[in-house]
C-alpha cells in the first residue's frame, strides 16, 4: 500500500487550478489529480492507477458509449434538454425554413455557408456526378426481385469503391473532395434504382435539369412522360426532410462510419457501414414502427385504450421518447408542419387524425410528462413517406440519402483529426483462462 497523501498527488500534465478531478484509489490510498477539459476527463488518465507494477491500470467501462465522447467535433450541436439542434452553429429551424439540402450539405462538409458562387459551383459539381456507371446498374439488376432496398443500397454503395479504386488515397484532399461529391450525388440514384427494382419498373436516369429533390422524385416516379415535373410543394417538403436528417452527431450509424473509416478504408466502404447500421430497427426503422402502430390503432376512438396499454407497460408509444432529447424533438415540430403541405397535394393521410390524438393525450398525461417523453423525428415522417406512396421498406433509405452528407462530413473531420487512431475499444474479459485442450474422446 502506498502512503501517498493528498499533498503528494500524482499530477497529470495539464492538471491545474480548479479544472481538475481529484481521485483517490482506495485500493492503494494514492490520490491523483486529473485535468478536466471541456467537461471531460481522459479515460487514459486512469491507466496510471495501478495496484502493482505489472497491473494493466484502471479502465473505464461504458457499454454503448452512453457517457463517453469518442471525438471532438465541430459539426452538429445538440442540447437534448432544451430541444436544440444546430448544424455548424445554425439552428435547424432556420436552415429548414431558409436553406436547401444541397446548401446544408455544403455547410456540413465545409463548415461555412457558401457564397452564391460557391453554391453554384457545388450544385454544379453534385449535379454532374449523379449518374452511376452502367455496370452499377447491371450489378443492381442482379438482386432478387423482392430484395430489401436498404440491403441493395448498402451493397451498391459499398460496391462503388470498386469503381473508384483511387478513393483509397484518403490522404489527398482533392481525392477526398471527389469522393465527397460523388457520394452525395450518387446516393439518390442508387436509392431510386433500388426502389424501381422492388417495383419491377425500369430504372430512370438522373435528370440534370432538376434540382436535387426534384431529380430524386423524377427517378422514383417518372413513367412514360417525356419530362417529369415535380410538384414544387412535394419537392420542398422532401428538401426539408433531407435537411432535418442530414446529421445528428455521434449516433449509431455515424459512429459506424467513423469506426470503420478509422482503419483508413475508402469512404464508400465506410458509408456502407453507416447504411448497415441505419438498417437496424432501433435506428432507421422507428418510423416504420410508428406507421404499423397507427394502422393497428385503426381509429381515434381506440386511442385512450391504447394509451392505457402503454402506461400499463404492455408496449411503447412508438415515435415518442429519445435518448438525447428530453424535450420536443425540434425536427418533429418542423416535420409536423411539413406534413400538412404534403397532404395538400396527396390528400390527408387518414392516420394523421390518430397521430394528432395520440400526441394530444400523451402531452397532457403525467406518465409521459414525468418521463419527458415527447414526439421524436419519426412520429410524423412515416406519414409523409406513406403519403408519397412509398412502401415502409423505403423509409430507412429516405433517411440514408441525406445522412450521407453528415456521414461524409464526419468522416472528413475524422481523417484530418490528429488525435484519432484506428478505433479499438478495450474489453473486460469474462471467460476461462489457460485451459488444457481436451481430446474429443474425453469430452
Ligand atoms: N413509450 C412508453 N414509455 C416509454 C417510451 C415510449 N416510447 N420511451 C421511454 N419510455 C419509458 C420507459 O419505459 C422508461 O420508463 P420507466 O422509467 O418507468 O422504466 C422511461 O420512459 C425512460 O425510458 P428509457 O428506456 O430509459 O429511455 P432511453 O433513452 O433508453 O430510450 C428510446 C430512448 C428512443 C429508445 C425510447 O424512448 C423508445 O424506445 N422510443 C420508442 C421508439 C422510437 O420512437 N425510436 C426512435 C427514436 S428517434 C431516432 C433517431 O433520432 O435516430
């Protein structure tokens, strides 16, 4: 046992003033003073806390990283208690009202809003990269007729790395820029091809006369007409949905992109990992669950009994609650307003009445109020997608298209961050040790 006292603290370099944490290791009696920077202590500072010379040192245990910052990031800010979401410091409400998705993608990637010239150049670059190699089309045609579009998207975006082998050169800024543009430009094309495949319809090539959301609608819905003319209200609603889904800091899929990208693989492979993560029902699939729930409730009169079931713990009110937001998800507010614009074109989705009633009752009920359960981004987005005629399997795909700009912005930040290394968490080993192999006849 060491007899180190608080007067003989083991100082970690940088620990000074009141921005420190004093830790006493009761196993040894040793006291350590660790610096607190940005409200954070470094997990590696605990490694010096040992019970013996050959002890590995103290680690932190944080399954699911619920209280561990894995990076420094200047892209997206969230204050979950106050319901604040900002991209590069700009409030999501202002961006949704005044910006476009293409401009937001520029903002996320470059850190600043573009000048008119920069926006024109960026828009042009994205527009002229919307086409995919014909072999990508043949590749996608090889999927089964009933393939899930998210699986097709995951496979085809990963396959793009084989079409751009130079993308491996991630140390070259021009090269990174080329892949950034390609990814943002081609994602809607892959997504629309996947959708048309599930419908057994011919793939529609991009129309470079149209803006980003209008071109996507054209690739999705164009049939025999010579030129598809998107309804401006639908185009705008889609653009807003794209803005709202563009980034959300270190969520599951972004963490996947960063972790896979940290091996210095090309960005197509890293983004494929992001799509794979988003495919899961706990991440990109909640809006589908909302739609199924509303359909099951069936009519407004059934809402009170459904709520009683939720309160009794029989099931969850899907589209409510969030790990980070303990207030109204700011994106849900904007989507709700946008839904009405879409319904003006498509007719009101009959499930809206049930959703509104659920929200009204839940926001007044002590069960939900005391647990700070508010509508999240998925509560209304499924209603819009359904009104656009999309099957539920396309919902996560609609999420992946705009999230690509966030993934790539996070990837760019990560590859240029000198503090980052290959992601490699530790474990607490709980298995057996050093056992002699047992011959088959003796087992
Ligand atoms: N309906 C009913 N009760 C709920 C709900 C809900 N939707 N969400 C949380 N609770 C209760 C939960 O049972 C717990 O109650 P108690 O304290 O009595 O045990 C309390 O609220 C705290 O919940 P939690 O499970 O500790 O919260 P969490 O942060 O682990 O979970 C969540 C967050 C989003 C997984 C959860 O709220 C949930 O499952 N919601 C429904 C699914 C959903 O809408 N998911 C989409 C999230 S937004 C997607 C995105 O941003 O990418």
